[in-house]
C-alpha cells in the first residue's frame, strides 16, 4: 500500500514537472516567434527607409544637374547683353543672400561640445550639455559681427531656419543633429573672432564647463540650403 502511494506521488511530481516544462517550452517558442516577427518587421521598415532615401538622393542629384544646366543656359543667354548680365548678377547675389548658393570665403569655425566632466561633479547635469539657446546666442553674436553666411553641422541657415531642442539632439531645418556642433561663419575673421572676447558669450559657455573652440580660417565652404523656401503670406507690393 505504501509503495502504491509512493509511486502515485512520484508520478504526480513527474507529471507536474512535465507540464511545467511544456508550458515553459510553449512560452519560449512564442517569445522566439515574436522576436523573429519583430526583427522581420524592423528589417522591412529599414529596407523601405533606405529605398526612399536612395530615391531622394537620385532625385536631388537630378535636380542639381538640372540647375547646373540652367545656369549654363542663363550665362550663355546673357553674354554680350549688358542688361541681362546685370539681371544675372542680381539673381546670383540674391541667391547668395537667401542661402541658395554654396559660398566660400574667410571666417571662423566655432565648435561647441558637451562637457567631458563627470556628471557627479555638478548638481545640475544640464550645465554640462550644449542647449539650443546656447547655439542661438552664438549665431546672434556672429550675425551682429557681420557674418554673411552661417551653417551648423553643414546645415545652411536661412531666414526661415529653425533651431529647436529635441532632447539630447537639436533640430535644424527639420534635420536632427547632435553634439559636437560645428558652426561655420563667413565674414571678416578678426571681427567674427571677437565672439571670444572677455565677457563674450563663448567665455560664459566655458565658465559653464561646456567645451568651446574657435578657429580662424581663410577658406571656409558653406553649402547651400537644400530645403524649399516658400512664402505663404508675403507678396510683392503693387
């Protein structure tokens, strides 16, 4: 009788262990299937993004080629015509002013980087990172110093450009960029370099432990604005 009870207990334990093992196996299989399905969806999404990016790059290259052809046609059409040459010069200058043309010239390169100090060295971690307000202040000082063209991480600034904080990154012209922020400005180098004068904003940033570097250069290239400039409400006065 005791043997029968013992056998029953052993069988009960074995059945329980077998049931538990089956449940674990089912859960594992379901988890694996979910992970495989999730990876499959992520790979498909990544492939779609890459495909659209390739299409965009191809269309942008086509646009650049068309713009170069248009420039050649305009130059050919304006030859030996003083009035048309004047208009062409005005168009070229206007494109430079609104950022629609790549420009090269002397100026300064300002690099703003998050502090390399240990976060435990300050009560406010925010003091160790570059904020959108810091970039805006530097841009304003460069403009006041006579900068004729400015870019941030190769994003050309135009009148409609926006600089918005987005967590640990900053959006410029709708594009997400992160530190270090390389600000290029074309203008008189000595005048623009006054940005680092005693009491200037760069000195304040250094005091806030943000990494700051300023270099003069006789050859800075700033790319053209790649977005679309539109005016919804402003019209030519009659």
